[in-house]
C-alpha cells in the first residue's frame, strides 16, 4: 500500500498484514521470566514504537520508513507474550510491560528516547514516562485510556474489529513460540484491559514529560471526553484529533498519522 492510499475498512490489512523492512539488528532480552524481542533500524534520534494489545511490532510497518527518512533510529519491541516475545504464567500488567521496555533500553544503552505508543502501547509508554521521566524526551500517546472509565461500550459486531482480530490471529500463529494459544493469550490480555491501568488524577499530575494525546475521530474504544481529561490533567500535555480515522489510523491512513507523529518528534530531541 502506498502511503497516500487508504485502507479505512482494513481489508488490505486483514488479507496481507504489514511488512517490516528487512531486519538490521534484532535479538531478545531476558527479563522477569520472559524473552522480550526487539529490533533496531537506522541511526540518529532514538524512537521506541510500542504496538497495541494482541498485535506486534509489524503493525508499525507504514511508520518505520517515514521515521528513518526523517533521520531517526527506530526501536521496535514486541510486548511480552505478543509477537516474538514470550511470557511467564503471571497475570499481565502494564507496569510489568513498562519494565520490559526499560530493560531493552538498558541493553541497547539508550540514555533517553522518544516513546510512541498505540492503544496498550500508549499505556505502557505513559507508565514508562511516569516511572522514569529522565529516560523519556516525550511521549506520543495514541488511542488509549489511563483508567477504565475512558472505555466505550465496544460493538462486538464491528467489521473493522473482526478484520483486525483475524489478522492478529494469523500473525500470532506465525510468530509466537506458542502458536496454538492465541485464545488463552487474548483472554489474559483482556483481563488486564478491563481493570488496568487505573491512574488517578493525582498520578497524571505527576507525569513530568511532554505528552501529545492523539484521539481518532471515530475511535472504537476510547471516549473523546477521556482524551480531553488526560490533556487537562497531565501538566505538559497537548491534544490532537485525527479526522476521518479510527483506532487503526496508522494502518488506515499512514500519511496522515505519520505527519502528526513527525511533527511531534521534530520538537523533541532525546539526550544521547
């Protein structure tokens, strides 16, 4: 798909997925009972991309070339249990996955990075920013909530959700070390999503890094009011609405999403 093309109904994504550029450097970090997969591309100002729940780093395939062209070093991480990463038997928590991100940063000797999070990846990004603010130059936070009240009632018959889930199932079978356990994996992630994260207004007020909260006009999961609430309660936060897209904007209209992402990153230069 060309960047200017649209895949608003995710038909191409379901049929073909998204391809990563050829891997340059990749490996695993052993951390807290899991093997966390990472990959890096390019050089320059480092940016970590954190994917959404049930997905994997390949879902960022339309963003990586744009970031490399803009002179960034791109770091991908498959969240524990997702994609090529494994997990142990303990319940999922966003805090545990945030600690995995810091473990990868330490392995790669990354002093400070910009974080880009989508959905569950945004929760992880903001928790990293809250727990280790000196390591984060800024957080781009797309399509996620910081307490359960931010969630909409989900329409289980939405064809976009069905197509996305179909692609996730196919990718999991191809990439995972436990390829036949998608449903158990999805159930465990779902338990986390229903009760976490649960940040209070006070918790949000303590986040000390620049944050851009990006909300899609037709987001299937997140209430607009919640995005506004986050922007009002995180001290150095701004709010951006993306028109004519949903929770899957990076796949639906990459050119539009990438323009917002690159504009944010151009204002943030991590210490190296």
